């Protein structure tokens, strides 16, 4: 325990959402403890991925500890037994994520000469094929209904309309939107653009749709923050309903969307990701191509973009109704 305190700070553990190192790691010595922390803090840059992987690994090591196992005697059969157990209580995507976290950590420990081989390398996860996304999607009419229902006589209304407008017209993730600064809405030639800071530290620039541009211009004029280039674009409000200097977070946006959706009599399932799927579907319905949709959404694979495409749903229903019995 003294060694752990000496080389691992509470702040480092806090980045992982942990109060202490897993006993199986600290018992393996100083090098193992250091490599464990480095895997998350130096190797994984995305905060959400770091926390998810840390939770997955902690759960696995807790199970190992309950079985009296040490880091050095882990075998593929033990990892496989854990994955089989996990499948009984968790969804297939979650199990695959947990296995990926464990496998990647062991790769890191092997590179650091903590372990001779990776005990999870040969373990296969459950098969999972997704051909259609589960993200709730609004029709173009419903999206317009939502935007039109927002009272824009207040700064809060102008802000909320601008946020939804950016998400639906640029296919942006909510994390990228709340991370925008004032300077990330910028002019290039005759057009205005959005600069989105996506997962993995990638910077993605998208031309602003004229309606999103209008929403942003009106909001910025009312907020009077155009000259505060390095400050948050979308901000929280205080109890007097005035903008603060603090950025909104994803939870703030989700609560806002739930409130706005209820006010517009839209499905309760409407969430932040809804607008990414809604924008992509509306784009494809109006003759857009999958290739261009992929580029706008900054997806690595067209298969990911396809998960957001619901244009085939109505076609399928029409065809089924042809079955005249």
C-alpha cells in the first residue's frame, strides 16, 4: 500500500473514477501499478472511453480478486469464463466493450514487461451484428415542429434553438457541440462554417446550413459574446435566466431536449443523438448520397452512417402492404 501511495496520486485515480488501484494490480508491484495508470492516462485520450474502460477493467479485476487470482496466473480460460459469466447479465455490445478493454490493457502490460503474454488475446467475444440503428429519429416535419415550438423571445430559447439547429444541420455529436467555442463558428470566404472537435481529438469542419447560420447569428447578437472568441459558445444560465461564462455539458443539453420535446408533443425517446440521425435521414431522403453523409458526419466507415439512415423504413412498409391476402 505504501508503494501505491508513493507512485499513484489521488488525482490520477480520479481520472479513472477509481478510489484505489485494484488489489490484483497493486499486489503485482510498482511497475504493474505504473503501467496500469499509464494505460488510461497516457494511452487513452478520450475521457468517456477512459472511464468506460476503467469501469470494465475494475469489474474484471474485482471478479479475479474474489476468485483469489493473481495477475501472473491469469490464463485465456479464466478470461473466457469471465466473459461467459458477463453475457448472462450484460448486453452483447457491453460484453464486447469489456473484453476490448481487458485485452487492450493486457497488451499494454505485455509491452511494459509486466506479463509475458496477453491472456485475453485468444478469447473471442460474442457475435454481434447491427444492421439498423436504435437511435430514435424524428421526421423532417417533427424536427421543424420542435424548432418552431421554441419561444425565441428569451436568450435561453435562442440558445436552445441554435444548439438543436447545429446538431440537426451538421450531424454533429452533442459532445462536439457543447465543446464549441465562439471562434468555432467562423467565416471562410463567403460562407460560415462550424469547427467541431470530435472524438479522438479530430477536428472536423462543416459548412453552416443557412438556417443554422441564422439561428447562430441571432443567438450571438442577443448574447453579445461575438468578441469573446476563446469562450464557450453555448453556456449555462443562472437563476435569473442570464448566460454565465460556464459551458453547457451533455447532461444539460439532454435535459433541455427532453423538456423541449415534451413541449412540442414529440416522443419521449427523443434524445441528443436523435438529431444526428434525423439530419442524416432527411439529407438522404432529399437525394443526398451515403458517401457525402459519411463525410459530413465524420464517420470512419459508411456502415456507421448507414445505421442512422431510416429512409428504407417507409419503403419496406409499403412493400409489405402489397401482400394482399
